C-alpha cells in the first residue's frame, strides 16, 4: 500500500441519517480532519497522480456526513508514476480526473462510450466500490490519487489547472445535455440557476453559439450573467417577465439544486423543446398538460462518458472556458464547505492541495 495524506470526515453529526437538501442547509457539518490515507499499489494499468487542485462540489456537502469519507471528484494534477501496461501517459503529464474512475467496460453503455450510465453502476471517485478488491474509494481531497489510466484525461495546456478542475464534474454535467440536444448557433437556451453548474452552462452554451439567457429568482446576478456572455436575465419571481418569456427557449438547462416546481420552467420551453433537469437529484412531480401543450420533453443527464469528457476538455481549451473559482488552501476546507452550504461562493471553490506537503 502507498501512504499519502488528505482530508477525511472522521465523525458524524446528529443528523447523519438525513440527507435532504433542507437538512444540509440548516444542520452543522461534521469537520474534516487532516489524516494519513492509504492508496493501493499500482496495478498494471494504473496511474499515480499528485493532486494539485480539487473542486468542491455541492455533492460533497452530503458526503461529509458519512464516517470515513474523503470527498473530492473533480481534480487536476500531475502523473508521478505509471503501471507497466500504461502507454498513453508518462511521468510529468498534467491530467484531470472526474467523478468516475472505473466501469464494467462490457455493457451496452460502456461499449457506447457512456460509462456514466454503466449498467453495473460506475465506480465513483469517492464512496465507490473498487471492482477488484472491494475497498471503498477515497476522493481527491488528498495529495495523491491512484486511478485506472482509462479514467484520467490529458489536461490541455491552454487550461489553467485550478480553474479547470470543476470542468470534470460541473462542466461535463452540462456539456452532455447541451451536445445531446444539438445546441449551437440559432438555438435559444435558458439556464435556470446561476451557481456552480449554471455559470458553466452559460459559458459553454455561449461558446457553442447559442442565444443564452439566465433565469434567476432575483435580479442580483444580472451583471454577472452578462459578463458570462448571457444576453439577459429573467427574474423567475416576476410574473410579467416569465409570461413574456413563455415558449421562448428550445432548451432550458435547469441547474437549481433545491426541490422546486418544474411547471414555470416548462412553460418557457418552445414547441418540441426540452427541459433538462440537472440540479436536484430527487423526486419531481410534473403536470402532464405542461408537457402536452407544445410536445415538450423532460430529460436529465449525469456526468459524462470518456469520449464526452475528452471532447469537453478540448472544446473548453479551444474556447477559453473555465470555471469562475475562489481558490483556497486545503486547510480552509471546512470554511469552504460551510460557505457552500450557505451559497456563499461565485461560483466554485477549488482547494489547493500543495499545503499537504
């Protein structure tokens, strides 16, 4: 085994059995503590990666309530060692790793390059089950990560490693539906919610050539929306603005993380258009008439397969798309999680892991 160091949840709070959005907003978070971690010895097709920068995802808020978890599933770093069968990477290569680190490789989805939909369920970067030894995976809030080479991606030189880290989760999560729905010049896109997912949805939709608008509860982020490239901001709590935008968009990317009514957003979708629901991974209730009138479609997506992740990184490098980040030393991890719990970030925290040396 290899020894490294990282940030681990070593205790649980009084509400560990509840994992709802509401609870996460009010309950104190367990503290992460710096602790030694064990990584597996390299298998023939493994890479050892020095983790330099790791994004802080909203999913991490829930994960820290589990004893022993090491969060982090969007990180960049440098290859420090390779297994004997690795041919695509060498020591010193800059790389990126997302929230999937293995899959069965044989099901229809894996053969189609959609490892994110693996029928046997993909191995997640943390809290996942290693397919070889049955151990629980530990995430990227750590100075070293060992990963199967197929699930590491060359990091284009044009991308800043810190600002690129969130692309491996938030970036590919919005990239997949935007590409699958054919977004490009002439497409009208609405992005509901301007947070970690939403701001990257805006940047990528604009780079794809779409006419892009933000839909937000308040006008506070109007200047930000325009800076990111959006044409305007529609206030979802303003009935006149919502009525004026009825059936305006070919695609609405819903990145709102809290439970909410989909009906107002479906009304913004044009005939034969799609609402892609990405932010809240929980039960939804939909009135059939909201879909029936105009033949509207409701879809979702999650992460991305290997081809899509590679294409997303290349596209972002070509179009200078990275996340808007606040970079913090990893010693501030608990501050970052607490502030994220209260939506006090524009638009993604990234941890600098060099202070673990």
